[in-house]
C-alpha cells in the first residue's frame, strides 16, 4: 500500500515550502527551491504556498498563455515547442508527445482530448498527487493542447472509485469558470478503475459507450475514435509539463535531465522505505539516490521499476540512472514511474508470484493466450516460490512465457511476462534453492507488494464498476 | 531494378478468436496451436503456393478472427 494519501503534502517541508517565502508574483521558475538539488517544477506552487488554488498557481506560474483570437500560427508554434522540448509521455509508454499532437492536428473532425488520470497501476500515486496538488497545471496543459489541435471537447478521466477524491479538481474547474480562464469546458468522467481500464484503447472504448477493455486495432497506426471522431489521449502529468514548456520554453525544460529524455518526472516510491510517496526527480537521477531520499529502513536487495508489469533491478544495478535509455540497457523501462524497494529479508519469488496472480486476474479476459496463459504462469511461479513445484516447473514456466508474450490485443500479458522473467533472472539463486525444495525464510515476511483484491470479469463491471 | 512489393501476412485478432482451430487444420504450414488451442501464426510472408489456402482459412474462421493483410514487402 502506498503510504502517501493524495491529500497530504508530497514531501515534508510544505506548506510554506523549504524556502519559507511566498513570492508576490513571478512567472520565472528557477530550479533550486529545496535544500537538496532535486528540481521542483510540477509541485512548485504547492511547495511555495501550501495551496493548490488558482491564485497560488498563477502567483507562481503566471497566467495561462492561450493564443489571441487571430493568432493562426500559434498551434504550429506550440507543437514545435513540444517537439523541440523532447517531451515524452509520462503515462508508461513514453511515446514522443509531439508526434501525437502532429497526428491530432490534421485529424478531422477535431479530436476529443482525453486527460488520462486513471492510474490503474496499484503502486503508482503520481497522477492523484498531481491532480490534488497542482490541478491547474494539468488543466492548463489540457487547454493548451486542446487549442493546439482544435479539440472539440476535453474529458478528464479518473477511476470511478476515486471520484469522491476529485472534489479538488472540480473546485479548480469552478474557479477557472468564475475567472474565465478556459476556452473549453472540461468534463470529469469516471470509468471503472481496473488495472487495465486506463489503457488507451480501453479508455476510448469506455468513452464511446462501451466496456473499459482494450480493443483490437489492425495496426498501431490506426487512430482511436469514437463514432469516427478521433480521440487524443494524454497522461495528466504529460499535460502539466506542456503547461510549463509553453511558459518557459525549450532551453528551460531541457536544463534538467539527459538530452535524449529531458525534464523532470514524478515517481512513486514504496516498499521498505520510511518516506513512501511521490517525488519529483530529474530524469537521469540514479535509482539508488531516489530510494535513498525515501530513506530505506532495511537493506534493499532489489527494486521493482516501472510498475507491476515492470522489471526487478538488483541492488548492484541501482546506480543506473532513472531514464529510458539507461533503463533499456538493463532490460527495464521507466513505466509509470514506480519504484518499490524490496528488503533483503523478503523473498522476491513469493512477492512476484503474488503480483503474477494479481495480473492474471486483472486481465480483461478477452484474449485466449492471456486468459489461459497468465493464470498458468502465476500457478507455476507460485508452486516454484513455495517449493512444491515438480521437476519440470521451470521449463514449463519458460515455455509458457514464450507462448504468451506479445499475443494479446494489448500489452498486459507482455508486462506480466516481463515481470516474471526479471524475477527469474534477478532472484536466480532463490530459484535454484526453491526448486530444490529448500525452505525459504523470506516466505514468512509480511507482503511488501500487496495488491488489493480484484473485481470479477462480468461485462457490467467493465462499464459500471464493481 | 528495385520493385516495391506488397506481401501477404496472416494476423489473428486475439479478442475475436475463440480457439476453434480450423485455421491450423487448414494451414498447418503457417499456423500452429498453443497448449490452449489458440493459433500461433508464423511471422512470415505467405508464400504464393499457400495463398489460396490462407484465403480459405480466413473465410472459414467462425469468429472472423483471421486476417490476411497486405504489408509493404522487401525491395528486391
């Protein structure tokens, strides 16, 4: 369970912020407000003022730079700005944001902009924290992108179960309406909050009146549509970065992070740490120092990077920078910005078996290889982890992972396979011992990763929730 | 002279597929079944002498889950 509730300050020190001063008004954002070197961009207004309202937002970031009525060159300039900034999506896939904008700009009829704050990943809380503490930055980004692509409407998608917590966002929208900030209305909607219901095609399916389950597309290049109207889906954090890029420009954005993946990102740290929660880091910060900032309470043997469908990274590789290229080199990726520290005393195989069981149950149940393969893989890994696997279990597991990888309509099975493969690699010594039937002291450790139970797969649950 | 060609490839819609298995019976050269009965399609160009059989497999799928797609081939 993530310790940080979406209502609390993301880091100790707020309100008032470590600097302790509230600037009267400034649109200039420098990058060294905290005592350490970590940049605060997205959460800057919150740290400075301890408030998330429009006045606090505008006092720190300035007003929303929407184009003038006759400024026809503005959409192209904004897209060019995003392009030069090198911004990549922060939802998990890491797709270059400007490429999506390019496609959406030429789409006719004008697209619907869907702000994706579904955050189905149980170990992630970043979008909830962002919307609770900097809703205006996300809403600014949505207005800018909607104006740049000529969007016909904006929907903000939050998990149905979390709609009661969306009051802050609703209040932010009310403030903006009263102050006539926005050119377009924003509607908050709540699809069922399942693990995969925030997957792009699942979200669009639900918005179109269908089930919040992934759909099959002939090719990835086929645009997602609702009754022929294209839908542009952007992660909430991505849009908040757009709002900052539009104000401060490309050199400012690129001043932090590696050249091929510049900027900051939000990460959610949990596991064996004293300060679990959401941090804003410069991309390229070593994993070890992010975990170090969260204050580990025990020796860390490995870190789960990306999310449940992510990758175990062993202690020896923790100096690796948290950035797409560096992580790719060790078989991992940034995913949704999740980092879970596993203590030495816990058993990585037992933890992974629990996640694999969860992921198997959280499939949409649509594609055969995933529907049958993931439960089989979870069962194999569970029997291996608990030392009652037969002699063939490891070979069978490997074979089944090969049979499932890449064979779904979405990437859900691929994520599960990636997780299990990394566990077999990183916890190879445990695999040998468990396969030989030796008792494992880590089995008795309280769960580090404890996903909540899942709802059933009946169709109505994919439309209306549990 | 270099000629840009279109080649045919088989693709399964995994959501529509219900493991009837007719395709693997009609076209074992390109389609195998996994342990649960779902087709594993060879990621290969459909060779000319199998195109008619591939078309028949597509037509006979009770779930309309098998597709024959034209994709840009290698330049030769």
